[in-house]
C-alpha cells in the first residue's frame, strides 16, 4: 500500500472542470497489444474481413474477386510496435515490420475463369493509426477523430490452388502492382470500422443508473480526452441525478481534477467531494436502520435496564427488562448531510433516532423521538479488498426532542452521556467493526493489483495497477 503526503500534490497536473474522471497509463495497454501481437504468430484468428474486388492489367486486363477473406494472424516487431499516448491528446497504434496472413476463396477472370482457394501473406507492413477522442459541445456524444492513418506494404507472398505456375506468377505480379490499392483498402477498412465505433458511441446512453440508490450518474465528457505524462485522462461530468425527479440531489459543483496522480499506478479514478456527497445524500434519503440488538463487542444492551443510564424515564415508564428497538432515519426535514475531504473524510449530518419499547410479544410502542446532529472525522484505507476506516472524531453537537412519551428529557444531560458513550464506542468500532469487504470490478484477462484509496483536499482517488492475465 502506498499513501502520499500533501507535499506530493503540487506534482499533479489538473485536467478540467468536472466531478468524475478516469486516467489510464499507457504501459499496461501497450503490454496488452504486444501480447496480442506475440500470440498472433501461428494463432488462427478466423476473423472475417469480407469480400474484395481488384481490377488489374498484366499483359491484358483481368479481374480478381476475393471472397470470404479471413484474417488468420497478425505479428509485428515487438520492439517498435504497440500502443502509446502522445501529448497533448493522441492515442497511437503502430505496427512496424508486420506480417498479416489472410485466407480466401477467389474468382479470377483472366482470359479464362479460375476458381480456388489461396493464402495471402502481407510482409513488411508499417501501419500507423493516430486518433483522439473529442466532444464538440456540452452534452454531445464522444467521437473518435482520426488524426493520421497510413498503411505501407513492402511485399506480399501468395499461395493458391487451381492455378498453373505461370498464371500464379502473373497474378502475383499483378497483386504486387496493386499494393498501393491494397494499402488504401486496409486504410479504408480501418476508417470504416472507426465509423462503426463512432456510431456505437453515438447511441450509448452516457448515463449510469444505480438502482439501489435511485440515482443516475451523467457520464458525458466535459472536454476532449487529454494525455499527460503517459496517462490518458477521460473527464466525465459526474453530475448525480435523482432517477425519479431527474433533478440533482445537491447543487452541481465542478472542480479541477488531476490528469494523473502522484502514486504512479496504472488505473486511477478521481471523485470530487460533490460526487461523494451526492451519493451519500442519495443513500441518506433511503436511510432506515432498525436495531434490536448490538454486536456483542459493544457493552450496551438494548433494554430499559441497559439504557437506564441514558434515558431513565424509559425504565420508569415501561418497567424493568423490556426490549428496546432503535430506528435511525434521515432528518424528516431532509437537511442533507455534507461530506468533504481534507486528507481525511469529514461527515456532518442530522439523524432522527426513535426508541420503541416492546410492551407485549407482538406490540412495540414509540417511546421517544430525537434529532441528533453528529460530526465524524475518519481516515480510510484500502487494503486489498478490505476497506478500513478509523474514526478520529465522533462529536454530538446537538440533541433535540421531536416527541416524547416518557415525560421530560434533559437533553443537556443526554448529550453529555452520549458523548461519553461515543468515547467508549469509537475504539471498539475502529478495532472490530471498521472493516468493509469490497470487490474491484472483474474484467476478463485483466487483473487489478496494488489498489489504494487516497483522500486529498476536495477529491478522492481510487487507483490500482493493471496486469494482463490469461488464466
């Protein structure tokens, strides 16, 4: 685990005004492309490219129709081929000294008509594909813009069935003469596939719905993707809406999020305080926690006797040994909580706390309703798949009575007693309850390692390294 001090923050390059961003280092993507190229040698891909027709003149005019063209393998010079990012905004795919093997059925009209099968090996291929991801205006769809596309072929080899050596030689000479056309065909094919990707990008919803929180996250880009120090930064708007009312939970606030973090990990997600606060508010509106017993490590019993030191009127009103249930709800006036970071996590909220007493085997009676305002300061640490939180401060700064069926409650005394109780509970919470198991997303052939959580000033970062995995 790596944690970085505030002194490292000036090393960050900031990307733009948004609430959510993703940064990816070029190194693991370059490695993945090289692995694919390495496996291309002798590996049957069987990817259908389609049908192609060439007109040529080798002594006299002819026509060659290639049908059911299948890509069988792609290899390249791994020293100079791969995927790189180039400042300020380019993604570059380069294949140098490449070899492409395709199989096909053919129909040759060259004086006579010939049919058969063949294998075409393209040698010495240099292929450059430079793109950037653009967003032309707010709420517009992201699109891929081709900055440079070029294919250069040094030579080709041909094996066929159904042709004499003379016709085969003439056909090979004709195909060599058509290398410029073949280069343009490769470029056109890649350009068409880019158009297909852009069509997909156009129809994507750009919204992520969190059904359990009744929330929608707006994933439109706020500007073009950019490249800094080997990282591709993708700036999302990150506004969080109520999926029912289509309105923001809290007023949207954009900040300058980093283009990359000082930790140097491959995969980095930056979350502004607004984004975190919106998710907390979304959860807060659904808050409804019922407790009829506490974990055994907490030295407190939910009975009229166990709570007598806090609220003696419970025991006096309902008698000894009666069970008590606690219910926590969000403030009925819906004054939403606030969450912010300053190298630790801060949380400020008002809870409605209800005490109900079991008066028979099936009946519970509402005894006391309180509003309690609390402040929490905590450190968060991500250790593998376990999220640890350590509470530094747990303050109760206001207690008021909404409704009481147990007579007058001295809120000043109750506040003091609760503060003392919190002092006892905080170490127990930190040691025994301050661990939450989480799962990083599972992606086939990709493994996340060295994951960390860093709380900065105004934003948080979740980061991990990416390792290709074929297991």
